C-alpha cells in the first residue's frame, strides 16, 4: 500500500469517527454514558441506574416539561 492510500484511509476513519460522535451527541445516545461518568467521578457512592431506568426517567422528565416541545396540546 502506498503512503497516500494509507493516509487517505486513516483520514476516512477519523472523519467517520467524528461523524458518529456528532450523530450520537445529536440524538442523545451518549447521555447515559456521560451520566454514568459524572456519577462515578462526582458521586462514587451513588448507585448507577440501569440504562432502561435512566431512559425512563429522562423520558418522563421530558414529557412532564412542556417547554421541551413534546407536548401535544
């Protein structure tokens, strides 16, 4: 393989990685991971909820707050 081809493939992987990060941030997919990281760093004694419990609480909070724009009124 030539150096240009290797560099191009490497650049493509970096671009794909950045795009994936952006999409997961935009969709909120990383919210649980960030929450767990926050808990372990700032509240090591706290119990870490399951992803399912976290998502349920997140959706309940979103549904309860009409400022989130999800209210069908």
